[in-house]
C-alpha cells in the first residue's frame, strides 16, 4: 500500500513544477504528516525530492528526475491501453500521436507487462455507433479537434434548418455520443453551447488563443446538458395502467429515466395487481409507438384520443387474427 502511494507521489511531482504538502495530502488521501514522512523516505531511497520552506513552499523534484513506469501492475497497464478509443482518435486525426504514445509507454513498462496492449485489445473493444446506423466522420472534425487541443478561437458557420449563422467560438471540448460528434463551445464569449459537428459548414481557426475557464468540467457539463435535453423532449403526459410484466418492461420501451420516475411515483397496485402511472412522453405519436410494444400488459387511460387510437388498433389486430 505504501509502495503504491510513494510511486503515485513521484508521478504527481513529475507532472507539476511543485506541490504543497496540503495538495499532496489531498491527492494521496493521507495527512500532511504522512506526506512529510513519505518525502523523507523517497529522499533516502535516492529520489531527489526537495522541500521548499515558507508560505509559498512545497515539494518538487530536482535535476529533471524521471522515473520509469516500473510500478504498474498488469491490471493498471491493461487499463491504460483501454483509455483510448481508436476509432474516435482516427476521426480526430490523432491516430499517429496515440500510436506513438502507446509505443513510448510500452517501452517504459517492465518486460513482463509489454504484452498489455495486445492483451487489452483482444478482450475489450468499443464500437460507439448505435445499431442500424451508418457511421460517418464529419469533414470538419479534424480541424475542430486541432482547435480544441490548441485552445484556438475559431470562426464557424453553422447550419440550423434552412438558415446558416456565423459565430466566434471558443471550442472547449468534443463529445462522441452514440456515433455522433458534438462540440461544446463558448459562443461569442458568452454562454456555453452544444453544436452538432456535422452541421458545421465552415471552420476557420484563428491565431488568437482563449484562456480556459478553470471551473469548466466537460463531463459534468455534458451530463447536465444531455439530461436537460432529454427532459425538454418530454412535453406530454399519458396515464397508463400496467400489469406487473408491463411495469418491468416500461423502462425498455420508453425513456428510461422518465419511466423509472413514473414507477417510483405511482401509488400501490390495484386489487388486480396493476399500477397506474403518469408518464412523460415526447408526443402522443411517440407514446403510441412505444407503448404498443407492451401489448396487453398496458392500458392507456388518458388522453382520450390516444386511448381511442389503441382501441382501434386492438380491434384491427383482433380482426387480423380472426378473433373479432
């Protein structure tokens, strides 16, 4: 346990000019006193850890000291090679850089771990696009990826329906969702927005670099925007009675989060064991297509027009099967 912590401490100090005892304690999840003892142990072992005294002091490595990655366990080495998404890197124009990085990491590993990349690749593969979709690479994706890496402002033309608008964008990050690329950017030095990359018709990187907002967290921003977008689509409500089987299947035929919230908010089942839920849906047409998948395990109560539509569909189906 301590050996792993000492290795992590060295790697942290390699990645930054210096760190205070408080920062190291927070990263390593130990006390500042333990940090002091660990720094002393590293120094005695020949690792040149130097302590700067005073209010602005901290710990740093001297003499350009670098360590080889001999502290990696097999599971850690294999996980390292899983961290990249080959298809996404290729689409962003970063395949060569990623390949070079993997080679350098492989060269630094212990001989017994050199097969970690092949071992991981033969056991796990990420295929991001959804089924029945033709994956395509947006033409301007590599240009945007380069601007994201370089923190460069871009002048971009973006298509919305029949209209095209031009914007000055600070491109903060790219997201690959179900085979579709999105750009998270700060528009005209104002709010953060999400743009579908395939809708860009022109991107011109500028010489100006933007200063990143240190409080911006791409994963958190995307999670919040994705959740808000999903909620914004659910503009209609339907009331449905569900059998026990229908309640189990509901999250698999409609929006999963909305289905689970509706089930959680439902009262106790009726004497026949059926639950009545109020379900947010995108529209009556969408609800019709989704709830048909539950067949006789669901009964639409409201709105009246949707209930009548199901009744007509049930009558046609009964006639089709000679039951009418």
